C-alpha cells in the first residue's frame, strides 16, 4: 500500500524521491480516464517525472472511484497546477471535415444518432483538418469542472493526441474491453469495435501500430500478429521526454498520455 494514497494501490507508481506537492504550480497534470483504468502523469518543464496507474475497483462504479480518488489523493486534490489536461476515451464518435463549434457538433450528432443518450454530453476535438464529435460522461465532466474550475481544464479526446503523419499509420488502441481504430489516409476515420477481428481489413496493409492494454503475452496479441504479421507495438517519438525512472516502462501501454 502506498502510504500517501491510503486506500488503493496503483498497478504502477513512478515518482521521484524528492517530489514535493508544494511545487505543483510549476507542474503540468495529465489525466487519462479509460474504460478499465484511471491514470495520471505529471510533467516538469516538458519532461514526465511521475505516473500513477489504477484499475477500477470491483466494488465501485467508475464515477464513484473517480470522485473518491480526486477527493482523497494528496496530489489530485491540489488545485494549483500550472495546467490540467483531461484525456477522454469514447466508444461513440464520428469524424467531420473542417472546423466546427459546439452548436454544429450537437446538430451533426442529432442528425446522425438522434437525441444524445441520457447522462451524456456531446463534445468535439480538433485534429489536423478535421473534427471528431464524441459522446462523453456528463457526470464525470460536471464533477471535474466543478472540482478544478472549467477555465482550468483542457479536455482532449484520445484520438486527437495520436501522431498521425504521412506514413499511413493505422493505430489499434486496446482499452481492456475492445479496440479503437484510427487512421488518416485517405481521410481521417476512427471508430470502436468490441472485437478487433471485425475492424476494416482494408486498413491492415498499412503500418499497424498497437497501443494500450495489450501485451505480447496475451492470446489476443498472438492472434493479431499472426494475422497481421507487420503489426507492432508503437514507439514514442524522440521529442517525448521521460525521466530516468521510466526506463523500464511499457511505452506502448501509456502511449496516449505520453503524447499529451
């Protein structure tokens, strides 16, 4: 048990010995809310120096856990971060070309899907020349905006952080339940599938990069690489800086938060 957390142990904890909460106004806080995990990382002058990764407890809902950890964790409960970025994952989303605003995002969503699901908010994210409209958990958003102040938080969709270039990359992001597929050639697209075998096979001739909750020891990994023999775990670009404490970390698992 980690002494200063007090009630739940992270599956991964990286923290420098001399880290002090008294200096948080100098640090950037990056939070990622996934389907099966909650994690946050801290950056100092552009270098990641700390990471905590949690699995949701079986005796709490996701929203209950998020509220409790923000209220009880000594770092998250602090309000004076230099910047706060919250990364969301969404299983329901659509891509539209060009720039949009909140009103247009809502109009497009209702045209495609009808009235948003109860308890959800419709947001949008920019990525290069396109926008992604997505569904988010309203209770989580309301809590976070109230906890930190809406002006303090920047909301990001996970796909908007992927380094999509001209190499025809296809990213498969495993979230512990299903798979998010993202690519930008010939045009940007992203969608969610419970079973990776049902994804658009026309994409699989591209550079298939695996990120998220998958390891080379998993049966799913062996099946996937047998079918797509050029699939490989994604690597971070050299411009992403990690402190020495991260030397043994599985970069592909934390690919999204490290690209924030």
